[in-house]
């Protein structure tokens, strides 16, 4: 090897090593955890901004229509996490000449990433608004309690109906931790009741609780106020059952779930609201495939037949969820531990006796056990693996299969097109070869055709020659005969 070749190879190796080290440093840098950045606030209208970074849902600041809040910091901010007191309308975040349209999804807790970072940003509130907290973060991996929500599911693998905030954790938390937290399926939670006219902090606690067990699609908040009812009759007196059933039916048709899960027909410990919701869900899944049943939602979403439906504590076709194995996505906690931590997020309800349990020996296991369910209805057969997803394929997996199928069909079509093109090319080459051969043979044919007159002339000459010779012979014979006489 020449000295120049050795030198060139050495340079190439050094360049590769530099790239590797640079990439490693970059990867290491981006994997660093983000930290909370200290910021200051000011309002264009002079509104109070005190307490905007105290992480307290009980305090909030009100801003008038058209107000602009400026957020400044001494180090770059790569994201703002805003927890509103009420769901805002559209608003705008502006930084360094860049304008971001926000508030489109109606999130109560909204994280907005700031590409490249900034030390000054402006929040414009066309309709005003009330804000509990504005928290700023540096570059890197966000803390686990910063909620970066996905929009509600277009199609849900699971639709989990909960009557109140905390029912989804106490009774259905094992389902959420298993199928959202562990298996990362599209789990859509739908709450029948809301607290906008009551203890509003419970709207925040809802989000904090389901985020803790791994739900990432923003929940649907129902249109009904929370009214206590001791039994089903009382619930039917404080709620319009027909409206509740219309809502559950519309929700099912909207999200087209593979699995519906909801509460106990007997209301766990007898709660009338729980019973009412269970009754409405049962009626809905039994009839949602019929276009004649509540046609108003058929016009919007179409009819839909739910493949599988489970009720908490249902005593037929029983299934017992296995909730005691570590779940990596939930920090190594098992489902019961994660759900227990999620229930603690409902701080306003910690005065109650409730707790998360799947212990069959617990004295209240017949009321609260979060692992006991029964298959109420199925269009895909019975469970065989103690798994609510038995006989089903998630929407994401269906999409992957369809993509593979489409890719395979495209590959086959490409191969067919290539084969056809090859055949056409072969035919073209054959035609060209035939044309060349025809062109080569054409002068020969012409020569043959031109040789015909020569043959004719030759024949004529021979005939004339023969005639002349014959004439001479005859004349010679006649002359010889005259001499003999």
C-alpha cells in the first residue's frame, strides 16, 4: 500500500471516530432530564400574576379578553406547561418571531414545546382566561408528571366508562394500568359527570390520576353534573336516563371501541349513579349496531357493534386480571401499586374509606376488587387466555398489517410491472432484430430480381446462336447436295 493510501485511510478512520463521538455526545445531551426553569411574568393589562408558578390548583389568576402575558427567564425555556382553571379557547404563543396556535384540543393541562428555546415568550388570550399554573422547562426529557396529552382517540381499543372522577381508578384502575400503561393500547376514558359547577379541582385530579396509570389520550368529559343518588331509583330521579343512554350510545359510535369496560350493575357498594351508567352502557352495546336505535348519533358517526363488553364484578364469563408483575412503563410498579398512587392524586377524596385492592381475602373485595370482571357480550367468542383482548387485534396492529399488505401488493405490482416491461423490452429487441435481418436480406432479394433479365438475355443469345448454327448447317447441307448433282 502506498504512503498516500495509508494517509487517506487514516484520515477516513479519524473522521468516522469524530462523528461517532459527536453523535454520542449529542445523544447523551438529549437524554439529560429537563429541569424546571425559574421565570417571571407580566401582564399587558396589569393583571396580577402572583402564584402562577406555585403548582397549586386552588390558586389562579384571571385575565381579560386580549390580555398578553409575557414570560421571561435567565436561561432558555424549551417548553411551557400551562394548567388552566377552565378549558380555554384558542390562544397564541409567540417567541422570537414565531407564532404558535394553541388551545385547539381543549386541554385543561397543555404542554407547548418551544423549538430551539427562548428567554422570552408571549401568551395572547383573545377571549381572556383563568390560569392556575405556568411552569417552564429546560431542554431534555420531561419529568413524569408533565402531561403531554394526545388528542382523544379516533378509534379506541378500549373505551372505559366511569361515572365519577376516581371511579376509573378505584374499580377500573387495573384495566387502565394493564392495557394503557403496560400494553400502550389506545385507551379512551369517558366520564359521565363533570365538576365545572362544583369542586373544580376534581377536573385536575381526573387528569393527574389517569396520567399516573399510563393513559395518554385525553379523556372525554360528560355533560352531567355530579349528583349523589343512593340507589338506581334515586339516580333516575336526578338524571334523565334517556339523555344518559343517548350519550353512552353516541360515545360508543364515536370511538368505535374494540372493548367497552364499565362499572358494576349493582353500583359496587350500591351507588345509584354507578348503576345508572351500567344500565345505560348495557342498553347501548345491545343496540348501537341498529340504525333505528337513537338515529341522531347514527347520522353523525354511523351504527357500530362493539366486539366485547365487560362489567366490573359481573358474575358471568368471569375474568380475573393478573395485576402483580412489574410494568416497565410505570417505573417497575405493578398495576395495583400504580393505581394506588393514582388514587392519591385525588386529594380531595382522601377523606373517604376507599382504596385500591385486588386481594380476594379483603373484606371489601366483593365491592372494590379491581381485578374482577365478567364478559357481558361478545361478537368474537369467549375468552381463553384471561385477556380482554382475546380474539381481537388492536387498531394499531390492524394498521400495521394493512400497511404490510399494501406494501406487499405494491411490491407484487412493481414486480409485475417490471416483468411486463421486460417482456415489452424483449419484444422490442426481437422486433429490432427482425427488422435488421429483413434489412440485411433485402439487397439479396434485389440482386436476385435484377439477375432475371440477364438470364433472359443469355437464353435469347443461346437461342439465336442455336438458330444461326442450325441455319448454317441447313445451308451447308443444301450447298453440298447441289454439288453432288
